[in-house]
């Protein structure tokens, strides 16, 4: 069945701003799906990546017993995240 060319498509203000800022990033965030999985990919910003890495390190430290927690330098755990 052919798509109706007059069917409305919902587009958010953020999507329009993304497109105006960088059409390629808009395509990757909103249109492109990986052929193997048919899932959208997630683009992350450097601050988000850093925040996620720091969160993982702090979370891994919180589950350790207090005496073991600081036997290794904190930076060694950051490299693993």
C-alpha cells in the first residue's frame, strides 16, 4: 500500500533545531537505524560521556567495603570505565 503524500508527520521543535544546526546529526539521531538490529543509534556529547564515566567509577566504588575502597588509585578505575 502506498503512503499518502498528504499524511501529516509530527516533528518536534528540538528536531527542527537539530536539523538546522547539523542535518547529518539530525539524520543519525532521528532517521537512521542500524541495518543489523533496526535500532536507532545514540549520539552522545563529550560532557555526557565524561559524566557517565565518572558515574560508573563512583558507583563501582560505592559497592566496595570501606577498607578496600581506596587501595587502588581512583584514576585506574577511571581508565576502566
